[in-house]
């Protein structure tokens, strides 16, 4: 599962972010494995 967004701050400048969550549906040996990943950044174009 995941989602993200981007927002324009100025004509040439924007901010973006996204996040995901991962989970195992069928774990071998009864171990639980979950993961979280997130990214945040700035974008400038000229």
C-alpha cells in the first residue's frame, strides 16, 4: 500500500513526498516481516 503527493510552490519549484507500507501475507517459519519506506524531495526546473 502506498501514496504520495506533489505540490507546486512557485513556477519552477515543487515539493513531493510518498510513503509505502509492505507486509507479508504468508510468512514462512512464523516470522513477521513488515516494511515502511518514505521519500521527500524538492524539484527545481529551469
